[in-house]
């Protein structure tokens, strides 16, 4: 299923997407959850009533309730996650980014999956993304996929961790590179360069939608991977292309690492990290290595960033300058 959160009459509403239309959950049945977080707290079983309504809609019922998807004001599918962690799972991105700085590949990458906490109170959906002047000093996109937890768990083994994933979303991990590079000299990781916005959407896609894309993990790893093409365009020009199956660390292995000595809760978000070629920092560095006269590209006010992932839809954001 594809599920969205949208705004209507100043209220946030949960909707089921069927054939390019949104069907408001509470209009289908007042006993259905009113938010994605409420739905996630019900676990896999909470999806069963929605599956039945989707089947009935596909048979022609409830057509009078449908709202055209393109006419709705979509928000982030999960506007209020309890937490948001972002991982570093693609070797290509890590190795290339380090090579661009004249560094060897760091051996610890192959020893354990690493992650950092981002700002779960700065979640955006499709549409305008706001940044202040310092954010636009080398503003960047990052092409990622995020999972959402739907079961409470602690010390979760990788062999069981896929059972804790409720669904998937596209993630644009917007990054203010000047701020990030300044603060990371102090060896505490990205914080101020990341905390102003993270964009998710357009849908929350349940696992059953992606069964046909399942692939075995890379040798020596545990957990599901998915053959999902990932692309990013800026102002209509294709800049990034990769595949989610290129993850070296699986989401299951990341969950095992994250949950060691820590309880995960329904609604917790975990990002994949940037796919290879999936940001301007990497692309600019590669370009300058091969051509000293390469002209760097960064995001500017008014730029349109369009991310597409097989099965997960298209997330479109406009970069907007604000003074507050």
C-alpha cells in the first residue's frame, strides 16, 4: 500500500493512495487511525483493515471519496517521528568521497554500520524546502531511502530485523556543506549542517509493495536488499543514478547496530545514507579530480530537486531562501 499525510482545511489527514487518488482514512472508516504514527503503533496487523479497503476501492467502491493526488497538499508521510537516524551504508559513496579528499578508504567501514542522529523536529515533505543564507553556502541534496520501524524492539538480531520494518520512503537529506565542513573539524559529526530540514515522501510504501524487488544481500551480509533504481534530477537534468541493492550494510544489519542496548519504537526513522553519485559534494569532487577546471555546482534558491526511486514514487522539492 501507499499511504500519505496531507493537509486539508488546516488539518493533517491520513490517506490511502489507490490509482492516483487519495482516500481519506477517517472517511472510509472512523475507526481507522488518523495518523501514520498511530497506524505504525498497531504493527503489521494494523494494515489489515486498510488492505481490505484498498481491495474494495479497486473494485469500484468509495469512488466519491477520492481526491486527485496532484491536487492535494502532501506533507511528509510521517511528520512527527519519535527519532531520526541516518546511516552510511553505500561503500561507493564513502570511498569516492574520501578519494576526492586524497584519503584512503577507511577500514572501519567494513567492521560495523555507522549512523548519526538528525533532527526529527525538522521534517518536510514534497514542496518547498527553506534555507537561510548560510545554508545556501554550498547547499546540497543527498539521495537516500529511509525505513520506518513499526515494532518495539531492543537488541534486535539482524536475522530478525526485517520484521521490524513497516515501510519505506524516499529521503532527501538536505545538507549545508559549509556549515558541515566547519563543524566536522571538531570530530563530532554532522549536526548544524543537517538539522534545518530533511525531506521525505511522497508516500509511505509498505513492504508488501516491494516483494517483487527483493534481492539477496552482498556476500557476508544478512538481511533483505531491494533492486530499486534511484535517480536525482536538478532542474530537469539527471545528476545521480544508483540502486538500493548497492547497499553494503543492509537495513537489517543497521537495525542490529542501532538497537544494541537501545529500544526502538514504532515511527523511528532510519536512513540508508547516500547512494553512490547521490550528492553534489561527491560529484563535484570527482569532477575536479579529473579536470582542475571543473565548475562546481550547488543548489540555489529556486532550484527544483526531483528524486525518483522504483516503487517509492517521486519526491519533488523547491529550494527557497528565507531570512528567518
